[in-house]
C-alpha cells in the first residue's frame, strides 16, 4: 500500500496490459453507494482528460468491489514538499507549475473542486499533476451551491466560500482559484490561512475572516495570493493568465 485516506487506499502494481506501473485505488472497507459512485465519477472524468496534468485512467475493475486503475505518477506530493520548507525560488517555481496544471485542466473543460497539497504531485520533470477527481465537474453553466450546507464535499480548509452553501454565488473555475490561494499561502507561509479548533470555527473563518498577509514576498505575489483568497468569486481573478505572469515576474525578482 502506498497511500491511504479515511475512505480509500491506493496500491502500486504492475499493469500487465501496458507493462507499466499503475496505481490501484479502492475503498478501505466494504463499498458504500457514495464511494462507488465517486470512483465511477472519477474514472469517467479522467477518461475525458488528456495531458500531463492528470493521470491516465486505464480501467475500472468490478470484482467484489470497485478498483480504479490509473497511471502511476512518480514524484513527491506537495504536502510533503511544503513540510520540507522549500526556499523562495523553489516555491515560486512550484507555484508556476501548479498554475499551469490547473489552467490546463480548465482548458480541457473541467473543474477540480478539491484542490489541496495532498492532491498535487510534482513529477521528476518539475511538472505538476493533479489527482483525486472524485468531485470534478465539467465546465458549463455555473454549479449551484449545495442546498444543505453541512453536507459538504471537499476539504473545508481549501474550500471556496461558495462551495459551503453559505454564500449565494455560483461555483465555477474561480472556486479552484480560491483553493490555489490557500495552497500558495501555505506554500509560501508554511501554514494555511486559518487555524481553528472546531469545524464551526473554521467555517466562520472561511466565510468571514481576512487572513494575515504573507510577509517577505514580492509585493505583486503577495497581492495575487490575497486576491485569490477573496471571499466573493467576483473579487478573484477572472482567469489565470495574469496570475501566471505575476508568478513569473516574481521569479525574476528572486
């Protein structure tokens, strides 16, 4: 076993049809209808994507329970890299690659909606790959906020306010932009914007609190992170082109 979460485990194995290493994702326990639907949804989303920003989906096996067979991606997860406290030039290079992966995903017609360091792998080439597409949605008409706010899907620390159901705003690519703001804040500061002891306290921060601004960063990069973290999607960037330019120019300063 190479990875586990409360709901799933991931094994590394040899995929006989391709002769390559693969990742096999399945439920930790007897599959629930929701877990089965999530694996089927992830397989369907990945089959419709093509590019280094996401793993290839090989097949979905159905013996006693579902097994999602994916391309194995060598590399470190961003969560581990952040714990190692990368120097500023390295962090800026990582931010640039992450922006590219998310922009490529959106250009391919999908939102991720669960971006976080644990769901980002850095390939040996330096390119970023996104994983865990259980919540991914095709880009189309804006997604309505959840009708029952406490039945949240995703990870609250990285979740845009509109994804909680407590902000009356559409869910579109700007929800992923908010998650990027949290990820970049953590990448450059070493901690997420909000510390909380309870779910309700964290939810209040996500909806109402303004995080302390990062320090010791080039001013344009600081401003970009704070703009990505804006509470209302209309206050966030409308696209990632300018964000990529800010990160690139910050690399030149450093």
